[in-house]
C-alpha cells in the first residue's frame, strides 16, 4: 500500500480530526497526558507535575502546559 492510498482511505477521519484541532504529532504524547491525569488525581501540584513530565518525556515545560491544556479541551460539536 502506498502513502497516497493510506491517506485516501483515511481522509474523512483525518479531516474530522483536523477540523477539531488535533495535530498528528499529539499521538506521541498520549502517555504524557495519562501520567498527568494520574498525578493530578493523586493530588500532586501542577508545578511538580510539569517538572516531572518535562524530565520524563524530554519536552520543555511550556510544551507540557500546552499539551495539558489542549488534551483537556472539549471538541467542537461540528467536528465530531
């Protein structure tokens, strides 16, 4: 299967994800957000959580804050 064929088969879901504001590279940060949710539910402070995730996933602290905000946002109704 070629790259073109994969995109053509996946066009509709990709378009929906794109219109909802999803970014393809966000898939690599799912584990980071799951760790955030676990730590947040355990009562850890946001500054501590961001510091731990920054070290664990080797991304800057600003990126961790941005990912937490983006992953916690509700999707638009028209996009789903």
